[in-house]
C-alpha cells in the first residue's frame, strides 16, 4: 500500500524535494531557488542549473527526512520529474532517484512536470485546503516561464490540450519585458511590483489573437510593440513612466490570458477553473480572475505560491496517485526535454 511518496523536482532551476501522503497532504517540502546565479546572465543558464542541482539535491533529501522525522522505512515510493524540462537538469534528479530506488528497494515513477502543475490545486497542508466540492472536469490555465497552455482535465491521465502559446510563454514575455526596462531577473515579479502604482491605460499595447476563434495565444507581438515603445520614448520618459509601462504591459497579458480562459470555460461548459504555474502569482491576474469567477459563478482554484511555482509536492501527488494505481517505471527510464506523445490529447 502506497502511503507516502518522496518526490524530486529538478526540471528547471529550482531544486525541490517533498514528501506527500495518501490524502494529498504535503508533510514537508524543501526547495532551493538560486535566481541570483542566473540573474547576471538575464535568464536561466542550463549548465548552472544542472550544477546547482548536483550540489543541492542530496542535502535537501536528507533535510526533508530529518525535518519530517521520517526514515526511509516510512517511504513507500519515489517520484521524479523526468519530462519535460532542461535535459541536464532532469538527468540530475532522475539519476539520483533511480539510484535511491535501487538502493532502498522502493518503487519509482517518472512524472510529467505539467501534469504536476495541473493537479497542484488538490495539494493541502496545515495552511491550505483546496476549495471544497472542487472536482473534475475542469479547465486549467498553466502559465509559467516555459509553458502557457489551456487544458481540459477529466481525471488522472485524461488531459486534453485546448490551446497553447504559438511563441513566447507568458512568464518569458514578462521576463523579457523586465529585461528591456533593466529590471532584475526574473522580471515578472518586478513588473508586477512596479505595475501596482502605474496606469494600465497609459499605453495601448496589442492583445494578439484575443479575438481569434482558437484558444491559442501569442505574446511575441506584444513584446516587439513594447520594445518599439521603449525606443520611441527614450531613456528619460521610460524612467518617468516605468510603472505605467509595467501596468500597461501586464494588463495586455492578463487580458489575453483571461479572455482565452473564459472562452475555454464557455466552450467546454465547465464552472470549475484552475490557474497554475509561476505567473499565477501575478497580483493583477489574481484580482481580475477572482472578479471574473464571481461574475461567471466559477469555482476558481489557484494554488498557493509554494505549489504554483516549480515544486516537488505536485510531482509527489501525481507520483502517489499513479503508484497507487499500480503504475511504476524501471531503471531504464530516461529523461525527455518534451512531453511524451501519450501524455496529452491534442486539440
Ligand atoms: O512555474 P515557474 O516557477 O517556473 C517555470 O517557468 O516553470 O514560473 C516562473 C515564471 C517566471 O517567468 C517569472 O517571471 C513568472 O513565473 N512570475 C511572475 C510573477 N511571479 C513569477 N510573472 C508575473 N507576475 C508575477 N508576480
Ligand atoms: Zn513549471
């Protein structure tokens, strides 16, 4: 009987370890985020991410066990993100978990990182409980630095991709725009902060594909328009209008994301809606999503930040559900930079 799973997430730059139990409770989660190591390069450097994982992972596993006062005897299985992600970063987590599974004689499962994001709202801990009565089917908007997609979720392993960005991910667009303004990395958080004192109507920026019939999105046109605007304004005006620029850019991204989410909920006739991934930390997006949910009578689930950004707890939950279902992988399991074809049904 699978009661507790130890999970490892190393698909990008965050190293995270969690122990999750059968009731989806996160017993412990310990993570290391080293944004500063990448900041001077203005983006994530895969080799640095991999090297940091090699230093951080085993100490974090020890820390998770120690802090939760559990031993290996209490752990019934291991879960690890093996797809999609940066290949070198994935290898560190996967090789470590495969070795531990062999050494400790535990079943192991490789988990799709995006499936983790989709199920994250069901995690719970002493401070967070998912909203009661929330269940499948639901429409999920997963928005991060690497992914921006809409899904229709009918149950474990039953995920249909409804639409996706055709170019930049929403978080990537935030980060690149932040870089244009000389804000630190990752830019999304800074843009959100500056935007709070800015006027979102000061500059009109494009909302690409907002009226098209599909649920696909695009953010590269917005990024180019923002770049042109910054050039035209010149250094002094940009400095004076930093907050207005951030608010206007942010409003354009939020308009596109929420309009596509609304369209998806309408087309699939669902009232249950999830927003997840690092960009769901955005304060304007949260406020406007809550207003929209109220007006549409949606049940809206946005996991707390610790389960929105990359984290091992969500991988633990997927691993636990799948191991409990009798699924597992052997030591020939490999990493993959992309999802497996069978992971998601295409539109
Ligand atoms: O899910 P995540 O931690 O990592 C992956 O990319 O998978 O998401 C990180 C992204 C970054 O692009 C970051 O700028 C963005 O989430 N982000 C935000 C905010 N907080 C994080 N974007 C806008 N507003 C925020 N408050
Ligand atoms: Zn992610």
